């Protein structure tokens, strides 16, 4: 009996304890619901953003969207006006966010911030309102930028870094295929560089180190080179309806076997190799069709040069003679380096002034960039597709900013594609200080008028450097080197049809370094 009474008392205690725990839980739940409902009602009547809400790390709690915009926009604008320095060893350049059209979608972020606790059902809204009392919510404003402009900037950087890797290359000189080995050097990780630039803008970093690694050049693949140059002879032909022209092409092949070519390369430590070629003429040439198929001059560009600078003039003449008369079939790609070949003394090139690592220097073939630049402008006017083009490190005297095309055998080329429907022919002349390069062909059904427009983003002053010299009269000064301004620019090709703009395409975003003005003084 006593045991039964004791057991009953214990059961009653458990019931009381259980009931008390349940009551506490229910009370807490009701309290939370009431509290959340209270804050929900407050929020419904409020036009301000909830507590503990941030946009890009900037507090916008209890602000209206307009107040939040007025607080954040100046801070974002300040970030967008900050220049970022890009470095690798002695190489350095800068970039402004506006150069890639970088911007923040603040409106979207404000809409998202204001919607916290307002855009769901009453339960989810209440939970978010309650959570805002204890936890921080940060909203990153979406970013936008021009991938084309960023790609262009990074592409330029990739060929400007010092000690670039040189890949194997080849060109045809008369009846020989000249192959040069590559050399070990630096290579830029372009994808990572783009990510670093975007992160630097977003995180307000003042500088970034370029992700560069030393790499070996690819091995020479003789079989691949053979497949690239091999062709059967092709007769020229023309049809009237529909009008179509096919240009003649010589057949070309190795004069020796691929195994013999491999033996030449593997048995020598030389940097340059020569493989003999054999040509087969087409039975019908363009000349047999008449010049009518190239009767229309589609585009032309003229620049002037100093004909008294003998070495430079000789280099210009060699390059002009190489490109004059070149015919390109539709879809065919022109490579300046392949057509002109390596600039060697054996090929007749002379020492003349060149740009080297942002400085004036002397090198074989100096001056021929005027030919590639002249051709570039003709190609633009003819509305042909640009495959590869790089600006000089400093401005040139013969063309406006954004209109030049530098070349350097083995590393920087100028290439374009005949993107028209019919063959084209390059006509090039040089005489008495004037270079003229034209492109001839057949007009398309829709022939566009082309305008090249360059926007100057930034202009940098040059420094004036004084050097003591006894080569000039005492108490006088003389300019040894004229200074050049530095520029950042974006160049566009605008197409018109019947007087109306039909497209505006970014061609390039270029950076030109300033050149010091050197003044000789004899005090």
C-alpha cells in the first residue's frame, strides 16, 4: 500500500513538471509570434530598410531607399575613380574601372535590401524581421563591365610583359621554308589576370601582381607545319550568275620527306632551319581572267615618311614590295610576319630606330611598322575582319592615336581576314616620301561607309630631362629628343549604310606611354 501511494505521488510530480514545461514552451512560442507580428506591423507602416542590413559592407539600416542611395552612391563613385596599378618585375601599367565600363547596379541592391521582410508571406516576413534583430545581412550590388574591353586590355598586357616566351614560327622565303625555334620565357595567365582586375576594383585594391610563369616553347611539329603549308594547285575561275571569283594558287609541298625534315631539325643546335620547297603552277591564273575582277579600289591609306633617312627608307621599300600584289581569297588570313618574313641582314634589312621596352633604340627592320600600320588603316576602311593587332608602346608620328599596328617577328603580328565575299588584292607603292596602300576587289551588294572614331580616355604629360653636354655652345640649350604625351584610348569602327549608322564596334583599347623630352644644356 505504501509503495502504491509513493508511486502515485511520483506520477503526480511528473505530470506537474510536464505541464509546467509545456506551458513555458507555449508561452515562448506565443511571445515570439506576438513579437514578430509586432515588428511586422511596424515594418508594414515603415518605408525604411530593416535593421542590420548592409550593401557592399555599408550600413543602410533604418534608411529610406533614397537616403541609402545618397549614402552609397558617392562611395561607389569614389571606388570607380581609383586607378589600379598592374605590376610584374619592372613592367608597370595602370587601369581605371571606366576603361572597361565597370559599374554597380545599385538600384537592384536597394530593391533587394528594401524587400527584406516585405516580399514573402507573413510567416517568412516575420522570421526575417525577427532575424534582423540579431544577424547582419550584407547585399553585394551586382556588377557589370565590358568583357570585350577587359579582354583587349589583358591581351595587350600579355604581349607587353618582359622576356616573353617565343613560340616556334615559320615563313616562306622564295623556295625555302624557314623555321625558327622558340625560346623559354614568361607567359601571362590571362583568365586569372581578368579575375584579379575585377577583384581589385571591387575590393578597392590599389595594385595587383600579374600571374606570370616561366614556360618552355612548344616543340616544332614538322608534320603539322607540312599540313598547314601543303596545297594542291588551284585554277582561277569566274562565274557570272551568281557572280563569283576564285583566285589561282600555286601548289606547294616539301621537296624532301617529313622524316628528312625532322632529321634536319634534330641534328642541329641552330635556332633556324631551312626546308626546301617545290611549287606547282596553276594552269589558269587571275591574269588570264583580266584585271576587271580587281577593278574597284575598295579602300586606301596614305602616310608620309622621311626619304632622306636611308636605312629606314630601304626597310620600308622591302616591306612594301613583299605585300604588293598579294591576293587573298574569301576567308583567307593575311599574316604580316609570314609575308614579310624575319627582319635579317641577309634579307636586306638595315638598322633603324625602333621602340624597344618603351625606349628608342636601333634594330634591323626599323620603320616597317609604318607599313603594317598603313595597311591596318586600309583594312579597317575596307571593313575587313581584324584577327591580330597590337598598338605601339608610344605614339607614332605618322598616324593618330589608336590607328597604329606594331609588329615584331616571332611575338607580335598583324593579321586580318578577307571577310568579304570576293577575292581582294593589295596594291602598295612607295615614292618620294609617300606610302600608299590600297585594297582592290568587287563591291558587295551592301557596301558600307566606314568611319574610325577614337575616344581619348586619359592624357599623360611627358617629363623634361636635362643633360649636360659640351657638344653645344656654352650657355645654350638644344632638344636631343622630343617628348611624347602618353594616352589611353578606345577606338571604334562605325558602319554607315545609306547615311545611317548601322553598327559601332570596339576595335581596341590602347595604352601609350609618355616619352621623356631630353634637353642638352651647356651652362
